[in-house]
C-alpha cells in the first residue's frame, strides 16, 4: 500500500532534485524513494556495525585489513575442500 506525504525542501535541494529528475528521466518520487532506501540501508549497516565491533575486537579484529585477511583465508580454505 502506498501513502502520499508532503515534505518541504530548501530551494537548493529542490533544484538538485529537479536536475536529477530531468537528466535521468525519473520522477521526484522515484528519486526520493531511492534516497530513502539508501539512507535506511546505511543506518542499518551502522547499527549492525556498532553491535559487531566489540565482538570483533574481542577476537583481535580491529581493521578492515584484519577482516579482509580472515575472509580471504576462509575463502582459500573453502577452495581446498
């Protein structure tokens, strides 16, 4: 089910929105919907990351390089079997 909402935007943001709408042949709703989907995905990622960082640190995982090393090593082991 869809519901219509009204939002107010600063003129500068509305101009950017209209520019994208015109150049990509979309409508405002499509662009705003996609922007909200991306915003919600980023917020969920941050929430999950905040939950997992303490657990990772307990296991000695501190950096992106640590994660990459472990994932690569796991992939290597899977390929061996």
